[in-house]
């Protein structure tokens, strides 16, 4: 092989090496780009999950507060109903005793006559 052919072989080898280097560089650049995009998507996904969990926790707290308030109102209504029932029963008993006392006083007045 003469020098001219050797030079052509060397130039072809350099071009081939350059092309391989450029293709590897492009692959590396795309790989880095893909990793950055995956990292960004993963971060966005987990941020979304965290925000959803926070929203659900807040909604659960609000629901629990509402349930507690409803239970308190039910308890107050039950107490008021029970108190009204007891008051009505006491009024009934008082009226019966008043009636009995009135009859007793009337009988005592008649007995004194």
C-alpha cells in the first residue's frame, strides 16, 4: 500500500471514527434529555399525588368536623326532647297532686261542717 492509499484509509478511518463519535454523542445527549424528562415527570407525578392526599386529608377533616357538629346537635335535640318529656310528666303529676289536694281540702271542709 502506498502513501496515497494509506492517507485515504486514514482519512476514511477518521471520518468513520468522527461519525461514530457524533452518533454516540447524540445518543448520550438524548439519554440525558430522556433522564431529565423522566425525572421531571416523576416529580410532577409525586407532587400531584401529595397534593391529592393533602386535599383528601383536608376534606376528611372537614367531614369529621361536620359529623361532630351533627352529633352535637343531635345530642342537644335529644336532651331537649327528654327534658320536655320530663317536664310534661312533672306537670301531669303536679296537676294530679293539685287535684288530689283540692279534693282533700274540700273533704276536710265538709268534715268540719
